[in-house]
C-alpha cells in the first residue's frame, strides 16, 4: 500500500515540475504577430493612452504602444487575433483605422 502512495506522489511531483517547462517551450515556439496601424482621430496623448488601455483589455493582445505624434499604434498579438478584431477595438475606443501604411510581421 505504501508503494502505491509513493508512486502516486512521485507522479504528481513529476507532473508539477515538468508542466511549466512544456508550457514555456510552447510559448516560445508560438509566433506572435506585430501590426503597425495608422489611427485617425487621435487628438492628444490621452487619446493614445486610452487606445492602449482598450487594446490591452482584449484577449490575445499582448502589448500596445500608440504614438500620438505619428498617429500609429504598434500591437503585438497572438496569431488568432486578426486585423478585423483590431479594427473593432479601435472603433470601440472611439477612433478609426486606416488601411494605408498597414504593416504586419511575425516576431
């Protein structure tokens, strides 16, 4: 009976110690997508901050950096987030997205 308890305990410990490693490996191999988007309607730095806040509340958006002076936002997302979803966030924040100078790359 003690052998079974020991085996179960050992199995749990192995599972606990190996899971984060596998999760980290998976995270490292998952490519991220970087979009740089022109945003119309930004009138001040507070607007840029507002847009970043809206972006970061959405699942799959890992980072958002809006530059008020260039009217551009750089967004790093998980691969399942597409440009249509980003447009929806921009519109929900009260701005418009321009297709002009839109860039997309992988990281």
